[in-house]
């Protein structure tokens, strides 16, 4: 991922240096386990522990010659150890160390994403509480439907984020598996006891049947989860983009002091932060397709997945980390305009109350189709809906003026809104 969207902590997880350090930690733990079984001399393991280190630059130099990254890694580490370096990678195949290190990176990334997600949840919860009674128009198909509050809209976001938190925890568990079962996964040299001991120390579980790699359905589940979370952020961002339109101006993303919206038009205040998030969501979503395609490897393994994962793993986690942090900033600094919401709520002349008026007529004994036709002809006529209803002879014969006015009282539509917010925000 380009530096523009890379936050330092997440970016560090995917550096070559960090990956090699994780691989070295795995190699050392295997040496320790084999030493306890009398396979490797204790003195050799002590020397490895004391001297072994790795530089990504040296690995790269060797790889330019051998054209094999793991051989280059093992060679580079062995150079720092001396004669005892011959015990490195004992009974292991490349995927043992690569897949296990990859799992550790994904777990680190997942936990960082979880922490960033919690920050967004806190921001959404605070705004939902602050605007639990802020009236606005609810819209379906982009058209006014019935009144809602901005708080209940945000409660819907929060409910989705709760599901995202659960999904991410499940996805992390799904990829917390390593393998040290050797070539084609048959434990040809080191036994399952070595694998279990080392992986437990690393906080991972052993893949039950690994072939030569950890099966990629696990990774597909992880990356599709990231895509679902990114899709949710895109939904929130799209909402803000709509609410910031000139015709609405109900909620606007933050606009910093000195910020400029257009090189040509000084009046512009564009929702660029939200638009940016919608674009990045496409990247994370597209990468999920790559992860799904990585599932089908040849026989016990090939490496068609490897090149793709070197791109999608850092890109998806870095992009989503950035998205979560940016959306948190947007929500915390959201410019909510209750007066504009009230103004827009009334631009249809009360048409948002058409359902209550319909039901009031049905309660008087009219057939629903008849009542619907009467209300619809008033609603589709140009001008003020309330005036058309008051002048309609059919409606007036069945409803008193007080009953008509009562049907226009928006509070009837909001009876359970506080209950919804309480259920989601306070009783999660």
C-alpha cells in the first residue's frame, strides 16, 4: 500500500524486516524443541540464540543470487551464527516458516484492526446518544418516507459495527493456525509433538491437515471479512455524502481551518474524506476475490497464492486500518445541522404522514384501496399536502379536523425510537 494510506503501526507489521524477525523466532523455537528431544546439541542452540539475527538487506542480496527467499533467509541467518547455523531449518520446509510467520502477521494486523474498530464504535455511540432526539426525514429510494431521528440512524451503524467486531474476532480465530509438518505435511522429520509445542508457544493452533501449506480457505474467510467491514464503512460514507449535498446540508464531514474544496470554486466544501473511503472499499473488496481464488491450489500445494498474498495482505489490512481511523475522525467531527433536518422534514407539506392518514381512514371502516386512492391523489397533486387533504371532500366526510391534524403529528411515528437506541447502544 502506498504511504498516503499507511499508518505507521500497521505498515510496520508488513515490513520485510519484521517478517524475517518472525521467521527467525519460529526457527529458534523449533531448535529449542528439538534440543529438548536430544536432536540438536544444547551448545548449538545456545549459540543460535545468542548470535542469530537477520537483516532484510542481506536476505535480498542473497536472493538475487539463489532466487529463493527462504533459502536466502536461512543462509543470511546462518552467516551470523557460524557452524551452529547448520541446525537451522532442521526438518522444515519453506511453507512451515512462511505460513506460520504469515499467520502471526495476520493476527497482529487483526488485533490492531480490532483496536481501531473500537475507536470508531465509541465515536458512533457518542453521536447516537447526542442525537437520539434529532428529528430528520427517513428516506427510501432517496425519497422522503417517514420521520426518524439521526440517533436511530447512527444506532443502525453501531449495530453493524457490533457485528463487525464479532466477525473480525471469528476471522482472527480462523487464521490463527500454523504448520510445522514438513514437506507435504506428513511430519517426515519432526513429529506432531514438536509442531504442537512450538505453535502453542507462539499462540497458534496446529493445522489438522496441512498438506504443505495451511489451507487457503482460512485466509479467504479472513479477507472476505475485511471486505464486509469495508463495505459497511462505505455505506456510512455514502450516507454522509448524500446528507452533505447542497440540497440537504443536514450533516457534513469536518472541514479544517485553511482547507480548500476546489482549485477553481472557492465556495466548494466537498465530502472528499467520505469519497476517499468509498474508493478504498473497492480495493479491499476486490482483494477478497483474490483470496477466494487462492483456495484452489494444485495437489499438496503450489505457489500461485504466494505472489497474490504479498499484495493483498498488506494492502487490505493497511487500507482498512486507514478507513477505520478516517471514519472515526469523520464521525467525531461531524457537522450535524438539526435546523436543516427540520426544514427538509417539512418540504413535502406533511406527505411523510400519508400512512397515518391512510390508516385513520381504514379505522373509520373504509376499504384500504379506497382510502389509499384518496390519500394518494392529495399527495401527488402539486402544492401543500395538508391543504389538499383539508379540502378533499371524501376525506373530510370521514375524518374531523382534529383527527386529520393528529395524523400529521410526527411524534406518533417515533414512539419506539428511544427504545431502539436504548436496546442497541446501551444494552449491547
